[in-house]
C-alpha cells in the first residue's frame, strides 16, 4: 500500500487544530477551527475523493479520539464518507491507549516505523494519515511517506504546530496535482522524488 499524509495547513505551515476550537490547545494555541471558513463544497468533494481511495487509516491518539467521537455517531447509510470511515480498517499509534473501541480499529504495539513498514507491504491502494502531527513526523523521519496531499488555506497564524520542522529530512518532491476551491484554499499533491539537487546562479568568471 502507498502511504499518504493528508494535511490541512496555513500558509505558514501550521496544521494544529484545524477543525475545532478545543481540538488541540497545547502550547496556548487559541486559533482552533481556522479551516472551517474555507471548507466549501469543492473542499468536501476533494476530501471525499481522497477517502474513497483509502483501504485504511493510520492515526495518532488525538486524531483517533476526535474521529472516534464523531464518525460513529453518523449512522445514515446514505452518508458515503461516514460509512467508509466507520467500516474501513483503522490503525492507531498510541503509547497511552490500552484499547480502541471504534469499529475495525486496532492498536499498533511496539515499534511504529516497523509496524507501518509491514502495513505498507500488504496489498491495497492507500494507507492514509490524517492530522496526527507527531505520527506524521515519525513517518517522515523513517522515510515511509510516499505521497503528501497538502491543502493550504489563505491565512497566516504565526504560531502553532507545523508539519515540517527544523531538522526534517531533506527530500525532493514532484507536484502531481493541484486543485483550488472557491474560498482560495489550494490543494497540492506531491510524490517523493528522491534527494534534493543543488546548483548555483553565480556568474561564471
């Protein structure tokens, strides 16, 4: 399976607490819910198309608890996204949870990178990561991410947790798709393209 990191970001790279004011207030973050004004019908369609390509989710504890507290409450069989999320396999990386109750969820025990490597070797289309900042950074450090779907909202917050931190492993990316919404949100899809290449604009002597 291909491992895909799906992230919602501000222009300055913040991905903390996009959907709810109380989602993640750590570090005194008080901008929670910043994504909501930009989530128009086009954005919802893009997210739905992404989820349709998934054969499983890979979640950290906080994101798992948010999803597990929301999606099982949507029981309308005509809600395609809820039906898919409630039935597909969910793999949860946590050092503190002892059990996971959401249907078809399982805890990853032991070394996360090793476990995810084994999941990637299984047949299937995509294993998708949503939110889960710490988990995503662990996966990046171990060079396990195959594709990034990054949706950039047109705002700057100046504070908050970021996807790409100082010390991130250098990597080149190849842009494979771009979509734009009516609210100015732009979604880019990137594939890994090896290591960065370098050059110089200096004039020849």
